[in-house]
């Protein structure tokens, strides 16, 4: 159906018009092979299985993620296989390895993309930057995308709670004439609340910008800036953390999620409203040039190249852990660990 988002009309698929029963009918003869059991793999695979689809998992044996898959109930030799065997068995290959992992495994996956199969992504990276990744699918398969707007952990948690996480969907290539039905059925199957239409290029550029911007990079930068200013002016770590992070995540963001920013403002004190209305535009004006620089870096492929170069190095995970440790050991997040323990539900 078409729905208006502000003044713009967009194509959206809801559960009402494409119910789970219809999705099961569309995919009744398919074997969905989930390749990779890291970030998105567990949530999507388990949701599909619980929704009644024929799912197998492909993962490297003797790895932590193989052991995690076994712990989650996947049975070696029945529903859990080495990656190449899963590629061979699957009619829909859900390519959910990391971007670097997809580049490394692509020759194996391509070998098993026989006519009529579908290649499924949850990120447009590999295909959009094909000159850098070498991922060029054959012309006689469907190439589709369902990108949940959240982590695999959130996707699974919300599914178990009886809720849903909205997702985008896209068709890069319709090699069988069934790509639309397949991608929508899979989107409903993984637990999407609704599906909005995009394409691979728009998905990857918005995603890379969002990850580096308000979803992760910018929010950490803003947290750190405010926390450091409060600490420099004599506020204690607990006070600085509570005013910077805890109140936002535990009180205000749930109000925004419920009914929007205007509703959150209306449910705060008049002093808070006045200050927020006075200061949001200066913050917008200060950060917009940074976002413009970020988007240009994404659009020109610089961010993709950085990701490929760094994530393909043999010592990548060691260096990543060192950087994450620096973040984890910072006073702000050490204070946060104590604050979280003191939440009423934990006592």
C-alpha cells in the first residue's frame, strides 16, 4: 500500500496485507540457508524457524559462533552445516556474514548460486561497492534485501516479546519473476513490523551514515562532550552520567519512541521545554557540517574502502578489541556500569 510520511507518499508492506500465512505459502518449497551466525544471523534464523519456515544455518565449524548455534538449538548435520554445504542445500542464501567475510566467502557462494536460487542480503554494501568487493551475482538468480532497522539482538528480543521491528526491503535483480514475493515473505518471516521500499544504494548510504552518525558515532561523541564538561565543572561521575546518558535512555527516549519528540517535550517541565527549544537549532547548525562531510565520505566510497581495508587485516579483531577496551574502561562507561546495577529492577 501507499502511505504518506509527512508529505511524501511511499510504498509500504504491512502484516495485514501480507500475513504470515501467505509468507509461509510463498516459501513452502524453499530451504533458507542463513550464512553466518554473528550479528544478524541468530535473530533472523531463529525468528524464521519459530515462524514455521524451513531454515538451516551455515557456519564455520569449531568456532564460537558454531557453538552458539548449537546452544540455540541448531543440530549439526540436520539444521547446522559448514558454510559450503549450507550453500549447496539452500535455495535462498541469506548472506549475513560481515562485509569482509562476504568478500572472502564470495567465490564459494557464487559457485552454488545455480539458476532460480535467491541471494539475500541485510546490507547493500557488497553489491553496491562491487568494484571493491568483487560481488557480482549471476543474472539468473534473485538478488534481494531485507534490512531490519536495528540489531539482530533487538530483532529477536522484540519478536519474543510479540512485537516487531520495521525493515526496509529492496530488489536488485529479479532473475525468476518471483523476487518481490520472496523478499516480502522473508521480511515478514524474520519478524518485521512493516516493510518500506528502498534500493541497495540508498540502504547502504543511509546505513553507513546512520551508524557513524546519530545511531552510534555521533551519540557517543555528544555523550562524551557533555560528560567531560560536567566533570570539568565539578560534577560527580554519577551525576554526570545520569544527566548525560541514563535519563535520556531510560526516561526520554522511550517517550520519543511512544509518540514523537513533540510529545516528549510536552511531558517535560516548562523549564526543560524552554531550554530544549532554545538550543536544538544551535546544535543542528554546529553538527550539520559534520554530517555533510560524513555523507560525502560515504557517497564517494571512502567509508567503504576504509571498512574493507581495516576489516580485512589479520590483526583486525585484536586492534578492534583494544579500541573497544578504551571505550569500555573510560570513566563515563565505568560509571554507567555502576548506575545500571543500581536500577530498581536490578535490586
